[in-house]
């Protein structure tokens, strides 16, 4: 993941836009050391970003665990020293607490899914807490998943709201093949919320059917139907 200088500066300035009043009043100066440990079993992520923060704050990195590595509870993740450890403290803690939760949860999902089907992939949506996209993407990748859609311009993903504004499903089904020719290098992903809609999408040969809020039994039926049509 590429982080700009603006990314780093923003993280620091959000927490300390001017100065640390507590440190000033207590006259805290000189070198300090800060070490981060896991409280639970976790998949490491965010260390590259924290290291960049250390560079910006003139801190020496003594230890940095490898991102994407699975650690048991109580393991050391990161250690740094210098005069600005208190500035790093809460910013890095927030990154680790959020990002490791995402990477570890992702890791557990991937592990469970691959126990059933070793060829299955877990892909994530672009639903994230605002301004955390790079951290979140880094975390899910370290957890073993891949992003399904990062921005709206990289893939074609059709929801019901798009079709309503387009003029309705009848018009969409009628014009689909003509529209699809405009993006010969892209796959079309269209959402279905029931078996009947999935059948119609299979009939017009969409590339991918996305199932959202669909029960397991319906999902099985859609998968079986799609495989049957592909064999036929």
C-alpha cells in the first residue's frame, strides 16, 4: 500500500494539530521507548504505516514484526524510541486496534471458507469507515482476502437503484448485450435478491451474479443453476 506524505501528516495532525499540552505542563523531554503487543491472537498489519509515522517523527524503529504474520496473544508487534514517542502513541494504537481487528477477522473468514473449498476467495466491498480506506485495504489483504471493488470506475456493478434510474429491468434486459459491448475488457457484476432474478441474469449471460441478503438455501440453488448452465 502506498501512503503519501499528506496521509502521514494528516494522521499526526488529526491527533496533535499544535502541541501536546500535557507534555508541556509536565515538562517531559528526552528519549523514550514505546512497545506494542497483541492482547489476543492476531494477524499483523499496519506496521508499514506506523514505520512511516516513525520516520516523520524522527523515531528509531527497534523492532517491526512482518505484516500478514499470525501471532499469539502477548506477542510483540512494534517497538520504537526517540523524543516523540508520545506523539506516536495514540495514533499508532488506533491504527493497530482497528487494523488488526479487520485483518484477524478476515483471516478467520478465509480460513473457514477454505476449509470447505480451498479454491474459494473472500472479496471485500468498499464499505469502510470514511478516511480509513488504505488502512482497511491493507488489513484485509494481510488477512488473506482481496478487495472486490475499491472505486466506482474500475468495475461494472449494477444495483437495483441504477436500473430504476436507467428505466427499469425490462429495458435493461433488452439492451444488456448492446451495453456490454461498450466494455469488452470488463466483467459485468449484477446483484440479484432472489432466485427468479438470478435465473434471468443467467439467461442473459452476465459475468457475475452478486447475492446480497440472500439466504443459504437460495444461494445453493443459484450456484447449482449457474454451474448447470455453464456445463450445458
